[in-house]
């Protein structure tokens, strides 16, 4: 579990995981790959929002509101109902937020 919270490959215990993290974070090829993947994830999110008739700014506001509610300990079902988005989207936003903060 320790390795999953490390930002620096040098602090990891697993040599296999440390090697892969180093490849993704410290080489140009890895950085390019991660940028491409993040752009793809972002585009998919924008596309799914557009399919539901949600504008870019509106989706961002909904996400920020949902994350604030989650920080206050509110239930995901209630957040989704109040913000008027899918429960899966709320869970995804929370997971992404946790991933970024660790």
C-alpha cells in the first residue's frame, strides 16, 4: 500500500512498480504517453457531458460542488441527486480527486 501513495519512484519498495513509475514520470516517452492518456480521459468526459446536454462550465461547477459535498461527508447518492448527475460520475470525480491529492 505504501508504494501506491508515493510520488517519487525512489521511495518505493517494489522494484517493478518503481521502474514503471520512473518510466512514466521521468522519461519523455512516458510523459508523452501520460499526457496523451489524460487528454483522452478529459475528452471522453467532455463528450459524455455534451451527450447529456451539459455545457463545459456547467459540468465543472457540478464537479466542484459534488467534491465539496463529498468533503463534508455527504452520501454519493444524495450528491448525485442534488447536483443532477450520474452516481458513477460523482464516484469518478471523487476517485480522481483522491488520486490527485495523494
